[in-house]
C-alpha cells in the first residue's frame, strides 16, 4: 500500500473513534459542539480529540519522514519533527 493510502486509512480509523459530544465548548469567541473520544470519553475540539486518539489509543503507529530515516508515532509528531529538523 502507498503512504497516502495508509494515511487515508489512519484518518478513517481515527475519525471512526470520534463522536459528537452533548457538551458545547468555547473556541475563541464561538460556542461550538465538542467532540468526544469513544474510547475514554475525553472531550474537546475535533482536531484535538483526533490527535489525542492517535497518540493515546493507536498502538504501533509508525509514520516515516520523507526527508530522513526517522519514523514518528503520530502525524502530529511527524509535523513537529519536520518543522524542527527539515526547515528549508
């Protein structure tokens, strides 16, 4: 499978583990519906909950860096790694 297929599959898996919450949260000046981790009930913004699921509940993730031989345990980890080590 290709890297982009793997990431698409990861996104679908993570998305399937998120649900809308009953709670509303304030983001900036907006009051929005929160999202919830189906596994542990953690609530927050959709992107934060997806990031949480990926780092806390996904075992054995290994996402390779395109610029060196490092692998990261989450997409956020990869983004941070690239920003830190491969700035142009």
